[in-house]
C-alpha cells in the first residue's frame, strides 16, 4: 500500500478564523472572526508553514492595516477616533478574552494540547507567574 492510498493530499491555503469574534481589530471581522491577511488568501504558497502563518498573524495583530480592513467600521474608528477604538478594544479584552478563573492545571493542559511537553509548560508558567501568553512566548522562543 502506498502513501497516496493512505493519505489524501490536498494542497490548499490555510483557513484561519478566530472562534471568539470579540476582537477589536481593523483586520479581523467582529461578526465572524475572519482574518484579512494576504498570505491566507491570494499570497498563499505551498512553501508557507503554520509557523509562517502564525508569525504573520502576530505581526498583523501588532501593526493593524486599517487601509485594507476586514471590518470597515472598526478601521474607520481606528483612523478617526483612536482613543475610542483603544478603549473599546481594552474593554473587549477585559470582558471577553481574560479568564481569571483558570487554574494552573487548565493552563498546563492548554499548553500541552498545543504540543508542548508538560514539564516545559509547567516551567514556563512558573517562570511567568502563571501568565499564559508570556509562557507561550517563552515556549515558542525556544
């Protein structure tokens, strides 16, 4: 039996969306979580890896492109009334993105599900005082 009989090869672009659409960003739809990122659409290439896609997404989140928006209303607010945009984004983060009731074991489980060894996940969480985002950055940076 050959590999081609076991594995179905499908060369296509990444399909990435946020499950939680409460993300206040010009390049992310607040309706359905769709992301406006060129390498996920017309600039995709089979040579791109998941790591490349995630690094590109991280860059987009850090440096919005309001002139090429996924959410025109958010982009206009970003360009015309940045203080209100920032306040709304801050509120959405506090209200919808932070889970203050998550214990250490749940955080470890999440990191292990991402593919990190349990001992490294625990060490990273301990080194960052339980901050999942900082622990993930620490794990990804090697």
